[in-house]
C-alpha cells in the first residue's frame, strides 16, 4: 500500500491558496482515478483507490499545514506503511510555476508542513513531490504569497499542471520517477 499525502490548510477560504496546491493535486488524482469518497480519519480526510494494481490511500491532513505530521504519522502507524511508500505532495517556492521535482529525504527548507512531518515520523526518509509555485520578488512577502490565492493568470498554467500531475500518477506507483517528470513536462508542452 502507498500513502500519498497532499499538504494544505482546511479552511474553505484557503482552498485557492498557493499553499494548498498539495490538496489540489491529491483531489485531482482522486477524481481522475475514481477513488472512494472522502471520509474523516487520522485528523484528516482519506480516500482509497487502486492505480496500476497498487492500492493507494490518499490523505489530506485537516490539522493545518504546520501540524501535518499529526495526521500523517498515525495513518502510517495504523497501516504499517514503510516510509519508502510515503509520497508527500507540497508547494515549492524554489521551483518556477508548473515545474515538478521528486526527491527522497532532505531537509524541510523552511516548509512547516514538511518540518512537522519530519518531526512526527522521526525521519526525513520519504518521497517529496515538490510542486512549483514560484517565489515572490521580495522575501518579506513570502507568508503573504503562499497564503494568497492563485490569480486568474495563474490558472492558465495551474489547471493543466494539476491535470498532468494526476494523469501520469500511475508512473509513481511503478517508481518510474524520471519517466513521471518527463511525461508531466511533455503534457504541459503539448
């Protein structure tokens, strides 16, 4: 079983925030691949499905970003999911909009959702699906930027990006990370 956790904030007024791109990706995967309805569990919402014969549990922590680990850790423990089977989808300011990178382990780089997850798991040894949102020109505007909504202009790249992330998700189940990154990029060029 794989656990794919999307990071975000649960407030209805925050749904369109840049910080919620992890939720957006997980929601689109659920829609695209016919996952079960969402239900409340582990201080979050979960949905179950199968992609390429692999059982996948989707999780959206409802703890707010800074406490994401308080939802992820009990889910991992309950299902006895190895950290190598955990993928965390999150916003990444160090990537330009519509760029995606995947890496295993590493520091939190100032991301409070990752910091909470690392702390609760006692490890950094899980997959991070880094979804580029760009960076504000002024570093003093970082909080305002990530907690701000995507603009109408952003929707030109955001919707196709989230679609591509979801459409090619089967490659993640096969651990074909390079192919996944390439296929998402090709969809966006087409």
